[in-house]
C-alpha cells in the first residue's frame, strides 16, 4: 500500500538540498530532504562561509543520530537558531541532550 503517491524506496535516494537565505540582516540556511552524517561537513562549511545565524528545518524529512548531535551542538551557546524544527527532531534532540 502506498501513501500519498510515494514510490517504494523514495527516502533511500533522497538527498539534502542546502539553500542560502537572507532575511533582513540575518543570513541563514534552509535544508530540504534528508540530513545524514555524510552531509555534515558540507553543511558546516555552508554555515561558516555564509555567516548563517539560523537553520530552517521545516522541509527536513529524516535525520540520523549524528545529525541530531550536530543540531544540538549548533544550538548550544545560541550559536545557531533552529527554525521550523519538527516535533520528532526536537524530541530526539531533547532525549539525546540529557
């Protein structure tokens, strides 16, 4: 049974899209897709190079443990604001931070 027209294996081939965004004077990053450990070096570089102060996670559909730990570190000390973080990612972050 398929839900919402999804093809079998859709998430296994989905990649991460990283978009630089500027709203007012605050540069940020919008993520779309699947955030995995293999994306973290590139994402770190994009954040550093753009001077991003926030990351929009509204369209992130899947994460792995290493990505959750990365997001916790980003938020620590108010370095990066996480916007539009889904409930499941936020809950996972809360559990891992303990």
